[in-house]
């Protein structure tokens, strides 16, 4: 006998309702973070409370992007060297989209043919690249590593370890506290909202945004993940909402039950507050690319940013995950599709920020597990180390390639083995530059990034790399 779709057992009803409660509890910021962050701010006098709005958008290319097929040498000699090393995975020279950085070392470069919008963003000074960046504990040469006289990151070619290290800025240890979370611990008191975290995730739970006091607030492309965010037309959903409201409206004699109820109610109220704010944002006029999941997530980032005044935020971080980059096979086809999605989504997001007149206030930056081997494994590439990243926004000093783009010949000074490149720029400098722009004083950088002093003098008065306009 087939049951009607609205028929449901009591056990299933309660189970699903409790699952919703638990999910909201896990991902919502439930406590007053302002008082705790105030202590951390005592040594951060350079941050002005109530200052201009700034947001960091972390775009995680999960799986390990083969980024030397994203940013490619285009000159005859350099491309020939690249093609020899990459063999069947090389992008033909006549298909590479040319870019002309403001600063040149004499070599010419270009982008993957799936990146015409990013080519335009680069030419318009809205986008820049950082070459051969990766996790390092201390300066490391090929000889130092082979002689084991330097410390190298834990689990160097492991997805889990390298994902964690890119999100924590601590390649010497395993921790679940991220560098974005540590920044939030310092600056959270700049925001007036005490119920919703300044760290908003469209990639679920993540390490990057988890601090000692601040945790990510997970949302979806339609808004909050609240216990009262079910469909309104389904009788089962209406009954479930009524049942939950009834539980939350009760006063329990058991102090633990009452505390738990109040926590859940605070979380639910925050979700409703968030949803009301983003639902109040008028539709954007910038046209969203069709069938582009990343663009949908970035649209919700934009709606959240547009709600900043209503929600009471001066500083926010966003974590957006775009998976599917672990290309051990079918690299050329798979990466072309993934880069096309990113390319269209970034153009769209740039248009949204222009529509909101917030380009100078929002910086999007990419991270990935690691780079890939320059050599082919037959039809794809394997886990490696250094790779190329990109940064986008009005505060980015664009139309530049920062760092040292390596020689791509096998056996070079940065080729550890078989096309595994030793990073020439430590990820710490990348993270520190973004943190400084966000408003973290130089004196607090080593609290966030404990290995930074191995690469950068925080008293130097100069930016770690120079890709951000610090004014």
C-alpha cells in the first residue's frame, strides 16, 4: 500500500525536527561574542570601531587546482619549455588568452582559454595573480629539503592536511582554528550584531572561519538554515513549525532544558533576522549566468553584504566552496569546465559589487589544497605543492603577477621532483597581506600566523607582498 506523502510516523517527525534543531545549533553563532572579542582588541588600537565596511571572500577551489594551466607562460621559449614538461596536458600557444601585466620581467603570460572574463578583469585592474604560493614553515631550498635541515609542512601532499593548513595558516601543527576565525576574534567587536557571526559560510562548516570565540554562520543560496525555514504550503512543514514553536515557547523547570531551549530560540531568532534582512534586498539588475552554482552562492554573498547596515556589520568574512579540482584524470576537459564556471561567476560577482558601489570594500581571493605536478600521470596530474592564486576587487592593485613565477623546466631550482614545485612565496605572506587590509594591526599578525616572522618583519612598515591598496 502506498502512503500519502503527508503521512509520517511520530518517530520520523520528531527525528527530523530534532535534526533541524541540531543543525541550526551547530552552525549558528549563539553567544555574545562582543565582550570576549573586546579583550583581544585591547592590543589592537589601530582598528577604529565603526570604521568603513570591509569584507573578505575566500573562494576555496577544493581538490587542488592545476594552476599552471590557469596562468601560463606564453612567450615562444617559455611556452616551449612549458609544453615539453607538461607533454599531453599543455595548452596550445595559440589558444592562450594574452595578458599584459603592468610590471614585466621580460616574459609574457596568458590565461586558460576558458577565462575570457578574468582576462578582462585583469586588463581592467580588478584582478591580479600570485605565482607559486604554498604552505611553508620556514624558507626552504631544494637542497635544504633533501638534506632535511628545514621543517616542511605536515602531511605535505595530503588533501586533509593541506586543506587544513591553507585554512589555519599553521603548517607546523594540526588545529581546527582558522586564520579567518582568529581575525574575527580580534575585530568582531567592530560589529553591533551580537547574535549572528561575522563569518558567513556558503560551504558549510569550515576551519578557515572558526576562531576561539567566533564560529561560522552557515547559510545556503536561499538564505538562513533555520528551524522555521521550511516550506509554507506543505501541511507537514506547517505542523512541524508549530510543534517546534510550541517547544520553544515553553518554560522548563529543568535549568539545562531551559538553557538549551533559550540557545535554540536565540539561534532561530537570528536566522529569522538574517532572512528578513536578505529578503528585503531588491533584485539585482546584473544578470546571473545560467546553470552556475558558484554564481548562485556569490549572489547570496552579495545579498548578505547588501544587508550589512540592517544586520549591523562593519567587518565580515565569507567562505565559498567550489569543489571538483582533484583532476587525476581527464584534466583538460574537467578543468576547462570548472574554470569556465569560475570565470563567469567572478565576472558576475564583480558586477554585483559595482552595482552596490562596494568594489573597493570587498576582496575575493582564491585558495586550493595545493598545486599539481607539472608532469602528466597519463591523463591528469597528481598532488604537488606550490601553485598560483588570484585576487579580485577594487582594493587589489590589479593587472600584475605578484611573486616569482617559476621556470617550468624539470630539474629547476624549485623542482623538488617530477614537477613538484617548492613554493617561492609562503602562504603566510598572502594571508598577512589580506589581514592587514582587513584592519588587523601588524603587531597582531604573528598571533594569527605564528610562522610569519620567518618571512616578514612586522615592524618594517611595508606590506608583505604589495597586492593590496592599504589606504
